[in-house]
């Protein structure tokens, strides 16, 4: 089975995106890059939206978004149905968000993490699998909130 992942950044994450893309390709991933293509100032919601549409359309199951802090990208991504984006700057959170939250988008900031930590975040995120079980009930609650059907 082909391993695919979609990646995007704004100008503040462009440099790290290039390095992470190389790392992913070395790991055997086919990388779909939704931009940006330079360090020229741009609007991060555009690239987060492009990435989320690719996941929603089934072009790739997972994504990585990089901006200055990762926070803006995660806010935009989480506005999209079916997207569970987590902004992480430590490997424990990057791993556990897959295992417990079934996150499908990892966000981080080039101004927050260096290249080595970024690779570790990616490796922990991609190396973990959703456990289901008791976590499925909670992820189901997230989905119900998203769909407007949640009841306590």
C-alpha cells in the first residue's frame, strides 16, 4: 500500500516544510505539497484549507501543517469537518494525539521547534496508531459536537 501524506505551510514554515518533505520522502512517503512555495508573506488559512480538502477528498489520510507556531494552522484545520488537528511541540503529545484522539493532522511551528525535533514529532505521529476502545467513545463525542448532535 502506498504511503501518502499531504503537507502545507505559510511563509513562516516554508524552510522547515522543505526539510520535513525530504524526511518524509526518505521514509517512503509520497508527499502532496499544497504550498506555499516561498518565504513571501502569505495567509496561512489558504494552505490549511487546501490540505484539509485533500484529506476530506481521500487523496491522503494524514497531513502536516507548519507555520510560525503551529497554532494558526491548527485553528483553521479544526474548522473542517472530519479533521482533528493537533498542535504539538513535544514527542509525547505527537504520539498520543494519534493513539487517543485519532488526530489526522499534525501542526507545529518553525519558530518553536528545530529540524531535529520536527523530525521526531513527525516520526512519533506517523509511528502511532489509533487504539480505539475507550477512546472511540470520546472521538465519537468530538464528531457529535462537530455535527451538532452532541448531548450530555
